C-alpha cells in the first residue's frame, strides 16, 4: 500500500502579500457575520468560502484557513473529484489556535472523511500538525 510522502513548499513575497490582503478582507467579513441573522450569516459564509477557494491555485498546497468546515470539505471533495489522479495533496488546515474553542474542526472533519476511504490515506505532515497530506491512489 502506498504511503503518504512529505513535501516542502516555499512561498514567495507575492504569495504572502496576497494572503495578508485576503486575511484582512476575511476578518472584516467575520466581524460582520457576528451581528447578523441566520440568512445573512449563511450568505457571508458563502462569500468567505468563495474568497478562499479563489485564493488557492491548483498548484502546490491548498490553504483552508478561514473557511467554514462545510465549505472546506466541499472544496477538498471538488479537488479530489477534479484531479482523479494518483499523488499527494497537501492541505493546510491550521491547528485551531484562532478558533473560538481552539479546536481544529476542518482537520477533524477531513481526517474522519478520508480516514475511511479505501483509495487514499490521510495523515498529519511530520513536524506540522496544521498540515494534512492526502495520498490518493
């Protein structure tokens, strides 16, 4: 059975500038989300998830920071379905440090979902519990 391999990606200054701009934009949406009704909250969560999806390129790791757990699961499912290939997908999920309950909800959901699949394995990246490696075969 194939094993999850390890990868190392270095991002350039442009990536970090775009990521910081995204974070500021998303922080504003999250602040708005605190003071709205259920319907408005759902619309803001949709906007948040779309912005994160649009930020990610299909090359290199996928960064799920700031997504809702449901939006993150749907995004990873779409990537897996679209790629339908062998290989490793690096998924940056975070450690939950900035979550309300300090729980890495996206990580837990992905581990549950893909831990049961027969044609892949998922595990934490060695040395970084905020990154998952999804090995598909």
